[in-house]
């Protein structure tokens, strides 16, 4: 979805990512996702399949799929 972006809200900050891969990298590097239980490829797969206005919880982070601003 080239016209979408991922808004990730954590207890410390909010960040926007234009690609599922970079959003997955952030979630794993920040410790929000467990790489042993949810490897990068699976997390990216889930993010790529999100619908607009959908959200999902990843640890203490909340991911929103929205139109690019």
C-alpha cells in the first residue's frame, strides 16, 4: 500500500513510518515485539496486511495504519 503509513505510538513517543519493514525494525529494536516469538518477516507480513484505520497492539506500542499525510 504505497499511499499508507504506519503511526506507532509508544509510552515515550509517536513515530511515522512509510514502510512496513522500517516499522517492524523499530518495533523489534525498541523491544516492543519479541523476535523469538514474532520474527521480522512475520511482523512485516502482519503490518503489510493491515487495512486503513486498523490498529494493532505490539507490546506497549500501538500501530495505526493510515493514509499518508
